[in-house]
C-alpha cells in the first residue's frame, strides 16, 4: 500500500469526527488532528480504535502518544503493517 | 500555570460512545476504570475524570512545550467528586471539579494556593495567543496574564490568574 492510499483511507476514518471541513479538504501529511481538523480529544480515541480495527493492528501506548497528526498516524500504520508481513 | 476543561454532557453523549470496546482502556488506568464502573453514574465519572486529565494536560503542555496524546500518563487521584490530584511524570497537579446538570467543569493548578487567585473571564474578553498559549493584557498595568479557555457545545469558560 502506498502513501496516497493510506492518506485516503485515513481521511475516510477521520471524516466522522472532523469539525473543520476546509482543513479536511486540503488534508496533507502535515495536518494536525486537533489543531487543524478540530477533532475533539475524546474522539481521537475513536480514530485510534478505528485504525486498529481497520488494519487489524494494535496501537500501543507509546505509539498513541505520537498520534497527533496525519504523518504520525501514517508512520504507525506503515510500521505495524510491515511487522505483520 | 492554570488549565481548565468543560464537558457538555449532552454533546459528549452524542459525540462519544464511552462503552465502545477498548475506549476506556485507551484513556483510563485500571484503577480509574474501577472508579468508573463502580460509580453511581459511570457516564458522569468518565467525563469527570476526563475533564481533570484535559485540564492538567493544558498545564503540562504549556510548561513543557510537549504535545502528545497521553491520557494514561495523567493519573487521577480521586479524593471526591469535586477534588483530586493528577500525577504526571512525577509531578502533582491539583484539580477542582464542578458537576452540574448539563456540564462537568474542572480547573487545574500547579500549586494549591493558586485556586484562590483564579477568576472567571467572560466570553467578550480580548484574548491574545503566542505559540498557541492564550493570555490577556491587563488594561491598567499592561501586564500579560495567563488564561485558560475551554469550549464544548453550549458552554464556554475562561479563567485568569490574578
């Protein structure tokens, strides 16, 4: 799976929780979940659980700490998926 | 430093399903989860403890400049529904929580004595930001004063330390 595919899948995951449509429409790797997309922090837990379910991976606490932007989420997903192979 | 956090209970119910599998495990320690499941009103306890963590995180973030999603590292010590402390990386912060019909609201301080110096500000107050940290400039003294703002659903709360 390439970066663009992961970004598209991530977009679909965060969509129900975003509160800033413009930032969502122009989402890049640099987009911040809370500052840009205005996802409330309790919903960040849902994003993390949705990612775990979608990719059948476990995001440990250490990874969860870094999960504040698209780039970090992508790195965590890519790392976990490559370990599964 | 001060921090605050408000939860609009009706909106929280709409936005979050705290009973979702895995939800509590991601943000509450085993001890906190026990506090929740044995509470008379578990849902209110979820948001009570959550607002404490959020209010203290604001202080932690401002003191250290560290941004991270670390709910499990903010460990709640529950003294009562309204009073407690939170331990994060060896440092203790103090919390005072208000439980009303429609919201739960927590104020947090680095030192217990600060609670006496905290005043509310109203929504019309001119608030400046530097590196994302809000402050106001006192109109008489021109001194910058730290503030903390929280907004959720129908509620807005701002505090200042005198």
